[in-house]
């Protein structure tokens, strides 16, 4: 296992604080008096999209893409405009979302070792919900350590890979903690996933609340569209990002690590998925529309059965995506298109509609937030924190900086390992393998990250401050031995 050389201590006890919680949840959630019936817990619907940029929503002002069903979550709840992932890669991001832990602490660093389960002493939030009386289901793209098949699921219908065939998808199915072998099915992947999710919801579960993880794979390379969308966006002009042509002018101030990464449109190892800006963007948008339509199908069922307002809906994505900035494709790098994700919550009983927050919220916050919505104690070992205080209109002290950590190298796209710190106004990126290189940006005055300030004497003070903050974050975030 790759281990950080700066802080290579074994901090297993940090994780084990969450294990005791699992054994005491039923007792701690029991009613105070036997004759008093406890309040019904909310149903939980966690919609997790694939590579959805923070601006890939019409509610965020996108000029082309229309996402009315996802917009509803933000319009009738709270939308976070500064939401980020802490490792912009599928498998580690998904592990972080389930555990509430940074990659370096869970050991889920990259897309390798997919057949190796997460350590058994690390609870995932659905384990805790199951202990608290929830029925749990996960459907769609799981893509994390062992597909978390070894954990308990009342219903499992997922695949454990970057993508499955869009029209002949391969899924493993299971019930009551037992997952069977993979099988090939027929039908457009995420339409089929939604069909199965609706079938499971219609089975009923008595007085038990449900937690449904609906994790779509669309849009993901190779970006096959649903047949109903084959002509969507014909004749629509796709504008070039402001930095699109910077790729042709060399990289003044950009390090070689950035310039030599292979995730470029037309030259990426996944070249069939990104041969031109127009093809990439239109296929990406069409996939996002298909996802939104399927979300609408689930919402319609919840409305018809009177469950919509009894269900807390949480929406986010595993990472963002480059759509032509510096002619880039994919994610991985610690630049804004790659690390920014949508995050929204709708639950009228606790979240007032129409709220917008600009506090920096992270993927590590999702597990604590979902547990909070369920009224389940959050393990002290989880490194994120619930965002419900923000959603309920409080003004708590919130994080002023956070740690980004990317590991996978060598591998697809050849993006070198790097880490960094982001504040509300600045960012420092450190490529820490030889030769070490750096990027630093003033995000208030340079939101497009075009002017690398690292090494500029005029900005020495902020550089020193960011370097100190990064060192402290690394010290405070333990590495699993």
C-alpha cells in the first residue's frame, strides 16, 4: 500500500472509534419510554452521479443543459455552491463518500485493488443505518473496494468497474447480505438501474424506512447515449472554454507535470471518448439529461405514493470533469473543473427551500450528513462533518481550508501524484515526486487559474501561509499503515 512518507504512523485507533458506535446504535436509538412510539425516521435517497461538474445543472446557470429534476432538489432545499471532492478519481471518491474518511486514512487511494475490501474495522454509513433499522440498497455504478459486496445490503444491483456496457450491462445482484455472480442484461444501463430501483421501492417494507443509494454511471466514457437522445443538441454551438487555446501557447508558469499529463482531448488513452470538444460536450450533456429523466421517474413514484416529503434527498457526484479547459478531458488534477461537484439536499421537515450556501463542503461530509438526517449518531472517527447545521440556517464556524490528495501513477492519463490546500480565496498544489513542482492561484482575481503565482516574491507571504496550512493538514490527517 502506498504510504505517505511525511506522516507514516499507524493510526488504527483513529478508525476504531467508529466500531463501538456500530454495536450500540440500537440501544442509543431506543425510545425513552416503552409505551411511547418513536418518531418515524425519514427515508433516504442518495443520488450520486458520475463526473458531474458543479455547473452541469440548469439551476447553476448552464446555458445549454436542462436538468429540471435535479434543479428541484436545490430549489426546494439547499444548494452548496462550494462543494468539492478530496481525490478526483472514481473509486477513492466513492470510498470517501461511504466512510467519511480521506483516502489516506481509509487506504482507498486509487482505482487499483478493486478486489480488496475496505478494512473491516471501518464502518460505512449504510452499516450504521442497517443497525438502526433501515433497509439499505445500492444500485448502479459502485466502483469501490470489492464493490462493498461484503457489507450488508437488503438489495444490491451494481457493477464494480469504471463503466459497464451501456446496452448490455453487467450487474451482480443480491439480497439480504448475499450477492450473486455477475450477469449480462439488456437495456440502456441507467434506465435499467432505475427500473430495478422502482421495483425494489414497490416491494414495501412495513414500518421500516429505506436508504436507497442510486448511483448512476452516465455520463462516463465511452459516452453512449440513450437512443431517444441520439439527435439531441444537433445544430447547437459549443463555445470554447477561455483556456482552450492556452494549450497551444505553451505553459508559461504551468509546471511540466500539468503539461505532460495525457488527459487531453484527441490524445487521451480513452481517445474514442474525446475526439473533439463538440463530441465530448454534447455526449456528456445528453448523458446528463438521461440521468435527470430517470431521477424524475423516481420522484414521480415518491409523489404518487405520498413519500416525497417523507424522504430526505441528497444529491452529489464523485468528482467534476474537464470539458476542454486547456484542452483537457477527464479529472484527477486539482483544478476547479475537476474538483468541484454539485451538492444539494431536499427534506422539507428540516431544510427550508431556496437556500444557497457558499461554505466549503466536501465529499467526506456526505456520510455524517446522511447519518444526521437519519437521527443516527455519527462516529467520532469520521473526518467529515454534517452539513445540516448549515442547511437548518445556523451559522456555525466552518472549515477555512481543506486537503486534496491524488495518488494514481503511473496509470491512465499519467497525472502525477499531487496534494494541495484550498481556501476560499487561494490554492496551492504540490507535485511531490521528483522533480517537485508547484502551482499557486489567487482564486478571487484569477478564477480560471491561468496565472501561477508560485515563486513570485510579491506573493511570498501567502505562499508561506498556504505551505504551513498544507503541512498541518497532512499532519492532522492520519495515514493507514
